[in-house]
């Protein structure tokens, strides 16, 4: 049976569906700073740490150490000068005219270089040792260890600051004591060499004491049982030729004797031993102790817990 004709009529085709509109492309209004490749970043911001200014840590630490003792200069500079002046007043009053060490040299003039060098050595030791133990006890040493400061910069800053303080105190003692007697400066270069080397050596010894010590009592014991006896028994107030033979021989094992005797040679041109021997002993001691301290700093001995 045939289907009705209207069923044979084809259905009208539906119009094709329209494609969805494409998303709009981003315009060229993007922030050029954000879209800029990393290669074109600001060279100051992208500069690697390796290209940082060399030696900045050393200069900063040195400035901190210099400022530390200069802020209390009445205690760190003026007080040692007054102490040396008291020594001069007492010993020169008692022994002037009774003791003559070198021909044509009064006892007061002989005493002045010894007091100057004694003050240089003691204050160079006190500067580095007290600074380091204070940082350890108060806990602010971490702010010195965290920055990228090498062990050589650490050592150099502390020792150089100790040298500056020692020389500043020594110059003050010399200026004050010259009112009582003016010693001749026959070899000033020798005096300068031994003052710098001696203060550097004691700055390194003070750094060792600060590393080793865990509290202020340890520093006081180190100073009272080692530094003070070695200083007073080194010929500050006398010549070792006035001692018995046994104590003369013993004095040659005291490195402080060579520092003071070499420094005194720069004033009078004469000394108990050759200045070249004193220079060899002092320079060798400074080199040996410096190598030992740098090794301890490199390992972080008693500094990094």
C-alpha cells in the first residue's frame, strides 16, 4: 500500500549550526615589564652573588671593631695611658740616679720604651680577646658568622683592629711620658717594626684566647697567669744583664723579651740581644700563631655549635 503523497515530500533541510565565535585574542596592551623575557631583566637585580664587591665584609667587620673600642676610648685608651704614667712616676722617682743600664742613658729614659711597648702588647691582646668573648657570651657572634665573611677576613679584621688600638695606646703613652725624659730615636724604623709585629702577635694571641674561652673568667685567667707575668718578666723595668745567669737564660725563652728589647733598640741603638734575632723570633711566632688561628677559624672551633 502506497504511502500518502505528502509523506514523500522531503523535509526541508535545517540550516547548519553557526560555529561559536572564537575567543578574542589578547591585545598588545600587556605590561611590557611582565612580558619581558628574563634575559632582559635589570642587571643590578640579576647580578649573581659571586660578583659582589670583594672585601666588603672585611671592611665592615674592621669598622665595627674599631668603632667598638673607640666608643669607650676613655676606658680603652685613656685609662692605660694613665696606668703607664703611674708606673713611670713611681719607678723613676725610686730608681732614677740609682740604676743606669746603658752608658749615658738615665733610668727614666730607659723605662719609657718599655712602658710604651708593654701598653701596646697588653691592649692589643685585650682588644681582640674581649671583643670575641663578649660576642660569644651575649650571643651576637651569629651575626658575624652568618654573612659571607671568610676566615681570613675574620682573622684580618680582628688582628688589625687590635694593632690599631695597641698603637693608639702606645702613642698616647709616649706623648705623655716624653714630658719627663726624651729618649733618642736612633733607629725609629726598628721601633715601628716591632710595635706593629708585637701588637699583631698579641692580637692573634687574644683571638686564640677568645676562641678558647667560654666565659669572662677564662679570659681573666689567661691574662693574669700568662700575659701579665710574661710582660713584667721581659725586661720592661730592667735589663736582663742585671739578672743572675739562670734567670738570664730563662728570659731568652720569653717571646715578650724579644719584642720589648727590639723596640727599645729603636730608641737607643743598643739592646740586650741582636735586633735581627728579636725580629726572627717575633716574626716566626706571629707566623706560627697566625696559621694556627686561621686553621681554627676555618674549622669553626668553638664558634659554630
